[in-house]
C-alpha cells in the first residue's frame, strides 16, 4: 500500500496574527519548519505564539500523535519533507498548538501507530527520497506532497509488530531526551550561578550568606562604571587569556579532526570532519586544548560558541573562530560564561551588525578589549570547584547523546527492513 492509504485526516496550517484582534482572539503556538529539530530534541522554548480565529481553534489544533510535515523550505543539501511527532509533552507544555502554513499535519488511520509512521517517514527521509518530489517557485523549494504520498510504499505490519519496533527506537530516544534535560538543567544552573556571583555579587560570604544582599562592602570601579565588592578588581580579556595562541604545524599530524564555525552551537558540537593534513581546508589552522574557548567571529547572534573538554591532540578548528585560552585554567569557565552572557552576546552582535564586511562579523580585538571583573582567589576557586564538575558532566552526556543518536540512526533502517530483531526492549540492556 501507499502512504496515502494510511492517512485519516489532514490538518492545514495557519500562521495567524502576531497580536490578538477581534477576528483572531485565540492564542496558539505555531510549529514552523525551524521548530522541527528543537521539538525533536524536546526543546519547546522558541515556538512562536500567534493568535488565530475561532474556526482554526475548532478545526486545526494539533493533538498528541499528529505528525507535522515541512512543505516549503529545505536547502541544496536538505530536502523538504522533514517530520516531527507531536508528543503529549508538547501539548502539555504549550496547550493550543497549530502548524504554520508552510507545514501540514496529518493523523493516521486506526491500526497504525503514529510513532511507527514517524520512524518510517524518518527512514525514508534519511535516504533522500523526498528530493524526488520537490518543485521550486520564487526561489523556495516546495514538497509535492500528494505525489510523494501516492508514490511511496509502506508495508502493512500488524500493530503488535509496529509497537515492538517503536518500543526499541523510542527507548533510545527517551534516553537521549533524559540526557538533554539533565544537560539543560546543568547549563541553566551554571549560568545562574555566574549571574548570582559575578553580576549580582551575591556569592556566599564568610557566613554563607549572599554577599551584596547581606550588606557586603562595595566600592566604585571607574573602569567598569559600577560598584564591585571590596578587594575585587577588573582587567581586559586579553590580560586573562591567550588569544588565537597556536596554529598547526603541518608536520605534527598526518590526519586532523576539523571543526568549522557552523558545527558548534551553544557548546554542542554537531559534527566534525576527518582530513589528511594535505587535504584539509585552508581555514583549518587553529590548535586548541582542554578548556579552550571558541567564539565564531561571524554572525554572533547565531551563538556559534563553546568550550572544549579534553579534545584530541589532532583537533583543529577554523580560523573563523576566535580562540581563547585562560592563562589560569581555573578561570576558564568564568570567562566562558561572561562571554556567552546575554549582555555580552548582544554587545558583540551589535558590533557585528555595523561591520563593513559583507556579513555581520567581529574581530579578535572586539573580544580582547572587553573588561571583566576579577574576584578574589578564594571565590574563583569556590566557583570553579562547583562549575567544572558540572561542565565535565555535560560533556560526558553530550558524547552519550551522540553515541545513542548514532545507534538509533543505524538501527532505524534495519528495523524498518526487518533485518534486526525486536524480541527484546533496548531499555532492558
């Protein structure tokens, strides 16, 4: 049978209005193509809230088990047709949910597990099938959805067999979700601790109470144009860090692991490439080490930054990064959370927006001459003793996520093709 044969209902999209009006009084969260990956990763933060009419609320709200397809968008290397599963967690978190008018949603017929259909669709997508069903108008690729649904075969499996396959794959996805949630919590705690201690100055005093809130002595710092705790000082980033410290010597390695600026976002590395030294990109120049901070000099608003945990000796990064190595390693994480704070990110992005180059960019000096508050040695040590174990845990969990994702993606086609057994549940391993 064809994919078209298993669909019970289509739900069209609605972009609604930015603000409530008499005709569109109902708040709803609108799933766009840009939200597919974050939702898959259990991140619902950036789904935009819109306002829709009564008819949309009556007929187009999504329910748990619905599947949302991206109809328009894609890129030369990414086809349209990406899919996301509407989970109970999403509905609980957001309430009224619709899809945008660049997407469409559908519900499957009785006898089909929607998660099985999701995994089946994902497998077809991963094999590039939807490139065959694309048209192009006004420079935008559009999925010829009816043609795709009428052409792609899906083998009927008894519901029990579908459920077994889903259980095997969903158990891995659940482990990935839990790891992501732990990492999100650890990252939020680390950022909050930086803000409390080094922005609000409510680090624990000798009695364990918040310093500034408990009346701790403060003094005006002319350089920072603000009061800071007595005994603290400030300096520039270039005084604390070696910037763009080392470049590769081509005789050092026969092969390198290369990271470009687009492959790290908010500390998470999505991909690296292996090259022989002779075939490596010309930008593969910067050497790094444990706790090296990477900050993309291009488009700061895209948040292509991170801090490395024990990279391989042959790990090389693009000259598109500004690399920073704290001269005192126990200060590296404090510098990292300073540079990635909302205030500094916005400051650097504003500089980039005024750049004379063809795209928003910053120079190493834009980072080097930032002034940062310097705490007392005991506070630096206490902060690092708390935050570094959190950072190392996050790094370990990211590696586990990458390993689990690889395991799931390798298992997916085997289960769909009947080449792997589903007689056991992976969560029992």
